[in-house]
């Protein structure tokens, strides 16, 4: 007869590895073959709650590229966000929107994306897409005078309220459910269980002002 503790170990051993929560972002160092510059890539595998009808991959991947060596905002914070996107693997349905720029109104293409953090309310964003329409870029499709807002959009997904933040004052999100439409298909719904985002936030410079360290 198995003891209670042995039964627990047996039950855990039968759980597929893919079903266990990912404790940390996967991290690799990259070198640009042309420029020779170095960067850090963080990846996090999610799952499809409503899978695309045609996709090249079995699960979505959250990708964040950072340069921890750079400074931003007058040296207030070390680290710079280079790119953040979600690889879906299916052709996504773009929408047309009207944007007002310095040269007047213009028409831009983007993705209507809905997301919900933890058990909060549903938010909507109009976001950019990759050139092959298979990934959601966490940036505005309109690159205006104030940039593409990728730092703010990533911060709003990883934390439960808006940037800019002071370190240790923001509450990390535990889970994000994200929905986008497939071209000539139905809704695609994805879920990501977020590990501690501190390492990503530090490497990408998401905190504009670090709290001063106090000594006892």
C-alpha cells in the first residue's frame, strides 16, 4: 500500500511537463550578425483556449527583446525595450482605422486585440502586426511624434496598472487572456501564465524611476 506522501509524488509524476506552470521566462543572449550588438531575448510559452483554424505552431509564444546595457530617459533607468510581440502562427485579420498625424488624417492597418488580466475587466487595443501577419506586436501601428508606446503596452500586460512605475510599487499580473481574430476564420484566444516579471522589467527599463535604497 502506498503511503499518502508516496501517492502525492506519484500524482505529480503523472502530470505532463507542459501542464506545469513555467516559473521563469526563458532567457537567451543574442548577437546581431550585422551590427555585432548584443541583446537579451525573453520567451514565454502560452496555450490556445480557442485555437486558430490554420496555424504553423501548436502554442503561442510571448517574445520580449531588450538591451540591458542601454540607458533611457536621462539615465533614470538602465535597460531598453527593443521589441515585444506574440507569435500566433496564423494569418491575423487586420482592420482599418483612421489616425490623425502631423500631416492630417490618415488610414492605418492594425489588429483589434482584446485582453483581460487576472479576473479584471476586458481591455481593447489597436496594435501593430508582423509583416507576415502571424504575430501581434505590442506597439501602436501609428508611429507618431510620441513613439510607438511599446513600453507602456508591455507594462500594462505585465502589471495591473499603467506605466510609468516605481520599482516595487506595481502589482504583477498572474495571467493574461488575449483574443484576436483570424483572417477568414474565427476568434483566437490565448492564455499566458506570467512568472515574476522583475527580470524582464529591469532588462527592458520598464521602471522609469527606481526607488532609493534605504539603509537600516
